[in-house]
C-alpha cells in the first residue's frame, strides 16, 4: 500500500471519528446550543486535536450518579426538606426580616430544586480581604475541639499555606479530626509531599477527581471550585478566597486582592457540612457520617440563609437559576461583582430586561485580567449591555475576585460561583443566599466603597475600541461556552 493510500485512509478515519463525535454532541449529549456550536467548531478546525480535547473536556457528568450517601441518611434529609416545603405551602413560616417574606418564592425555588433548607438563626460576618479572613479562620481553628473540615480549589506551598498547615498539624496532634479536600487541577503546582506532616499527625487528605494515570485525566474539565471551612459543625466559612499568598495581596503582579468571604455561625453550617460530606465521600472513598458532625445548637444570629450548591452532575443549574430569579425580582438595583462575566443567554436576557425596566444595573469586573481569553469574552458580553444603560465598572486598585450579587439592598448571594458558563455548568460550586436587609445593605455599601477605585467603561469607549480588540472579543466569545 502506498503512502498516499495510507494517508487517505487515515484522513477518512479522522473524518469518521469527527462525524461520530458531532452526532454525539448534537443528538446524544443534548447540550446547550452555544456549547454544541463551540464543540463543532473545535472538531471542524482541529480534527485530531479536537478529538483529544473532546475526550478530556466533553463528558456529560449529569448522566452519572456521582455522590454516595447512606439510604437512611438520604431519606431522613428528604423528609426534612418535605416538611419545610409543606410549611411553605401552608404559609406557616414566620420571618425575622421582612426581606425574607418578600423573596419567599426564591426561597421556595431553592428549597425545591436545590434541596436547600432555609434557616434564620445565623450570624454572618463579611470579609473583604484575605488577611482578615485567614486571621479569623486560624483563630477559629485553634479553638476547634472535635473536627476541622477544609475544602479549597487552590492551595499553594507558600507563607499562608504553611501557616495553615502548621495549625492543622497541631490540632491533629491534639486529637481533633482534620480532613483536607483540595482540587488537584486548581492546585497543580502543589507537591504531594506538602500534606505529609498532616497525614503523619493523623489528619486525612483527599484530592477531588485526581489523575489515575499520570498526565491523563478524563475529568480534568470538571473541577471542585468550592472554598469551604467547617469547625466543629458550628462555624463555617464560604466565599472566593483560596489558600495562597496572592489572596493576601502579596503577588506583585496583581497587588491588592479584593475578595468577598463569609463567616457563618448557625444552622446554615449544617448545609455546608452536608455538602462537604458528599464531596469527601466521593473523593476519598472513606465515608463518614454521624450526629457528632451535626451538633444541635442555637445559632448566634437572626439572619436568613440558604446554602445552594450546583455542579455538572446535575441537570438543573441551581445557582444560575437563583441569580436569574433574583434579577427578575429586582425593583431598584442589581449590583454584580465578578472576576469573569460570561453569561449564557438566559442570564444575559434577565439583565437586559432589568435594565430596560429602569433598574439600576452595575457590573464590576477587574481592570487587569488574570485569564486574558476570559477577559476579552467578558468585554464582548458587557459591550452589548452598555447601550441599555448598564454601567460597567473596571476595578483598578488591584484584582477583583469577589463573587457577589446584591438586589435592592435587601437580598444577596456570596459564594464561589462566578458569573460565567464554567461556574454554571462545569464546576462544583456553593453559594450562600442571604435574606437580610442589614447584611445585604452592608454588601451594597462595600460595593459603593469599591466604586471609588473603579473607572467606568463607557459606550463611547467600547464603540471606538481598536479593531484588534474587536477581533479578540469575537473569537473568544465564540469559544466562551467551553472556556
């Protein structure tokens, strides 16, 4: 057989594989239209490389039951959910804050679709930088008596990473049960030896979706992006801050790091604990359950909170749906802070309708990007909102990593999910939805303080941008569903 015949046969084989993958993407996977077209473009223009990329990034985890939980535990939890749903239907719930009553349909949606219990005995403290957050967290860890559960997307072997590890080793040596869950892709620079002192002290460590074969991970596209800490089942932390010196503002490239993180004390921590239990059992294959991890106690506040989690294992995008419902309910203002703004059509339409209805819509993103392709795609989506009166604010003091949405100064959400398709469809995320005028008002005030460090991206500036910028935006927008 001649070389030309071999080459022709190989090209036919590649064409056949591409056709099979195209059929899979269009008919079998039943993907979002934008995602479908993005993958078809990859397969068309990168016939060999596209095949490998699809194997790595193209799985649909919603067809697989990932999480493991004992049948009696699941039945008990579902009975609690159904009991609260019944209370809603019979209008038997009373609220500590009238904003909760005003957003009752949002609470019910989260309860029904995300199995997120509504609790209102919570105390909520807001952190806006990493130093204050880690000072409080480490102080809390030092006082732990029974267990410490940590989950972070990024962990670095640097100053704060070693300080945190030293604290955990001490607590493990004292007999406290310490479990640390991390994402190996987000923490790709972390050597496995980093955790050896903790393991030797009796602590446990697990990686979420690790590579079973070196340098090959077919679940590389599905990352656990959560940042959660739970101490003794009574205090929890959730937000955008990972473990690294850059989150303390020590990275010379970005300088000051502006983020938002919450400390929760109350029954909402039980929901955080439930999610941690599920993630740990999946990652470690060492299941733990028990009443000791869900102690009975009365929270120290009166703030209404729901913990909503979402991930690629679920058909419904619960956090995104929560964002959309909040925006639809807005009467005065929709204020968004996010490092990445790549909405799908449903979220973009909600923002458009709010702006067209006279609602004050402000979207704050960093002026300096950490991921350039995502940044250019973000500018494209923001550009089409500017003619509608949406104000785009570019944060210039440092890097803005906060993920927060505040509606009318009455209801808010803070957590790990960005306003992008990756967070909605591909990452495992968790957010706290907060129904309290005081906390929402404080988050709105923080937004106003941040505005002093922003410049506005005007419609005139957007329309007069260089041609090269337009090309970048167009190309990255086409690929945005799979960025």
